[in-house]
C-alpha cells in the first residue's frame, strides 16, 4: 500500500512531466535602425529615411497631450525605391504595447515597435541620433 502511494505521489508526476512535448519558438528580436540604414529582406530592403516631425512630450515635462513622432520609411525592390510610407509612433499610435506590421515576407514579419531616444526639454535630439526600433519575428 505504501509503495503504491509512493509511486502515485512522487514517480507519476515525473513521468508525466517528461512525457510533455516541447515546442520551440523563436524569440522576437528588437533591432535598432539609424537614419539612412537599411534592413535586407531577400531582394527587398527597408530604409529608415527620416523623421518628419517629433511632437512627443519631453520626459521631464507635464503635458496635456503625449504627442507623436512620424517616421518615413522607404521600401526598395532590387535597389529601386518602390514606395515611401509614413508611420506614426506614440501613446495613441505604434508603441511597444501596440505594435503594427510594417513588412512581411514568407520567413519574417517586421513590426514597428518604437522610436528612440525619447525627448527631454534639456537637449534637442540631433537627427543622426534617432533610431527606429523594429520587432522582427
């Protein structure tokens, strides 16, 4: 009786744990793309062209509106610009809690994630410091 109880309580859960299938999932990766740089997707490229406007409320100021930043992204096929699109990032737009698909291939999907750095009232952000953060799955 004690042996049966021991088997049920201690050994059976170990067998059940080992019997479960393990599913391997790719971890999403956040990639930072500076202005003028590109990401290659087979024969296609995505290029961070520029920041059109940045009206985000500085981190050290209290504002009535959180603001937004607009990024211009170019889509290239075999080195030729096919389209430029505007993407808006901010509290009411694309942000880490509300990502949006930017591009998709058979193997990968690229989502808009964030724009950094975040503004401060103490210092203007030089154009070359802007980075587009993309989530690649």
